[in-house]
């Protein structure tokens, strides 16, 4: 089940990005795997506003502690390239 918002767009976006009302979505599972020091398994990217709109604790933690690769404007070549370059740099680190 997706995040409950008015209109279906936010709910569908939430389902695509792994946000679940129960908090057991892909984001929460990835954060659980990172409990060991030095184990980074989550490189969050945004394709829509779902992670910014949810009040789930794992999403709030991501917003506070991580760079969120912004791919919402993926049709804009320059903005996409900038976000993609940053993601590649983070993956190589």
C-alpha cells in the first residue's frame, strides 16, 4: 500500500520509490543493512517528490543525513548529467 495522499499521483510515486505505510519498504531495508560501520548500500535518488512528502522516519533520516540524487528533471540533459556525475562520484568513493 502506498502513502495516503489526496490524488493517486503521490501514492503511485510512493509505490515506485519503495515507500510503504508500514515502513518496511526498500528504503527501510537498505538502512537496516547499513547498521555496520562503513557499509554503505543505499545511494538514494529522487524520481518524484514521494520521499520529500512522506513522514516515515527512515525517509526523514535520509533527508537529514544523505545527499539525495535529484533525477526529477531527467528530461533536462544538463541537470540529469550533473546528478548522474555526482552519483558516479559517490559510488566510486
